[in-house]
C-alpha cells in the first residue's frame, strides 16, 4: 500500500464511497417507495361527504417498525399508507388514528404523476404522517378509518409500531500527537464507511510542535481528518497529551511526572498535573494551531489518558467547549489512579465547578467513556467488551425505557488488521439494535450530535 497517500487521492477515495449519514430519515418500505413516484394532492373531501356505502377492501401499513421519541436530532413520525383497490375512497374521507392518544389525521390521496396522459386518474392509495405527541413507550397501533353512508366511522385496517427512547453509541478516535500511517487511517475509514458509523475524531495539534512527525505526515493526517469532516461523516474535536515539546511551545513548564507508564516525554503525564491557568494556556495554544492549519474551532474536548479534574474542566468550559469526554468509570490506569469515581454505566451529566464527579452548574456536558477501548484487541479479547456494551442497552426486540449513551475509544494510529477485525465484530453485535436498519432504538452519533439530543 502506498504510505504517502496525499489529499487528492484521499478526496477521490472519499468521494467514491461517501456513506449516508446514520441520522438521516430511513428509506421507506417498498409500498412507500412506490408512492414516492406519485404526486400528493389534498385529501380534500368536504366534511359533509356522503360516505361510503360499505367497508372497502383495504391494505394498511407503515414505513417502519421502530420509531424513537423525538430528540432534536430525529423527528421521525410514522408514515402510513392505506390502499383501496379499485375504489375511490374520497367520500369516506380516509383518516389515521393513533389509538393510544386518539389523535386523528386526514390521509392524502395520491394521483399519477404528470408523465401520464390526461385525464389524471385517482388511485386507491392514501398516505399521511401520524404525530407522536403523547404516545407512550412501547407498542402503538394506528387504525385506518373511513366514513360510511350512515355517518359512522369504520376501522378498515390497523398497523402497529414500537416507540422507544433513543439509545446512542459514539465512536471516538484519538490522534495521540504522534504519526499515524495510511494503512491504519484507511482501516478506520473502511470501518466507518462499511458500517455507516459517524466518528468523533479527536485531533491532536502536537504534530505541529515536534520534529518526531514530519511536515508531510502531519499534512496527510490533517487532510484525512478534514476531508472526512467535509463529507459530513465526522466531528473534529480536540485531544491533548502533555508532550513536553507541545507544553513548552505553549509557554508552560513541561512535566515528566507523575506519569502512568514511566515515559520521559510527557505523553503519559496527566492533565491533572496542570493548574487551571496552565490548562487554559495549553488549550489556547492548541486552538491557535488548529485555526492556523485550517481547522474549525472544535466544541468537544478530551484529556489524554482520560485524566481531568474540576480545574481542568473549568478551563475547558471557559475556552468555549460544550462537551468534555474525559470521564471514565472509577479505576486505575497504568501506575496512576484515575480521578473519576463514576459508576461503570455512568451517563452524561453537567459537572460541578468544584467536583468533576458530581452534577453541578458547569456549562459543559460530561460524557463518560463506558463502552471500552479497542486498543490492541482482537476478535477474541473484544468479546467481554461486546458483552458489557450490550448489557447496558435494551435487549434485541425490546424498547428502551430511558435514553442511554455509550462512548467507545479507538485510535487512528493503531487500527491494524487485527484491531480492525475486533472493531468490526463489535459493530456487528449492534446490528440487531440499530435504528438505521429498522431493528431497534440504537443510533450512532457524534458527540456534538449527542449534546444536541440531550440539550
């Protein structure tokens, strides 16, 4: 493989295989797809219509089995299709009624498009969108109604769907500030494209402050990141490790201790070793470097090694970030104890200005990393991660009673063939739960999208 892949070739690759965003409205069923070739007209039949002499033969269905409570990202509501073969149902004023709320909507008759010779003939197919306002979690039923000549309404068909709270999975990828190869970055893109999974790419500006990464390599990595962001398939965030050369370039005194792995280059020094003002200086320097190299200002931040405390988070919030994803369940990391006391399945919260582990008034959404880290895993060793992740979500076929978010960590510089296979195995395990497959309530989103959904 050519390891000197430049931006033109990356652009060509991305343009040739751009996926559809996972948060887009899913394709309708075959019945609804066929209706897309028709032109909707008003259902307009006067309320005083005489009604139908008898119940017409009717088929009634909807566009999907799974729907989620509207969350600011998605406002899908069930589209229903009623077909009355050989019958002009206009006098019956076809309607759809959500049984749980009693809400009724008129259906619209569809007619042949303008490619047909005049006169345009009415078809026996009617469609409409049923609002979800007030609908309960669980199975819901929609009835198709028509007015009969005696003035009564008759149910001529029914269709059911499952309404669930949304569940979210976020795939984050940390650039560590060292060099990443074309091979590993291409593996990441192939996984994202094949599984239709958006990414939150955590960019590390240290590549511009060290002679350990060539200018050419830094450009390839930056162009790869910006290209994927440009096609709408990634959020670019900020990720900082306390490399001594980066820290020094920010005008802050470098540290080599404490550290979690015994290195001497600052990479493994936790951000908690720096004060609030020092953290601010590091972040300001990183943002200036990103701007200088053509990146947009990010809104999501992660500290190296998942080490951050209240002082660090105050600096993160003051810099204008709206999301931090440095949190993790309680435990150790290498030689050090993580500063977090959170539970294994901790959910997003807004931390206190004085204690990052408790809810408070800091204008920052803290998103804990509870879905695991794929570094150095294979298809065997990722099995416990898969089991733990699935255990935190509603079982296949069941609705979720509450919203949940799982954030997973990988690295563009380490995803070789072995780790790629492990990540693909994990993503396949989510298939029976995915909303974009009409199988469940799980949506793959970026951290910026999650923040909007939880706002």
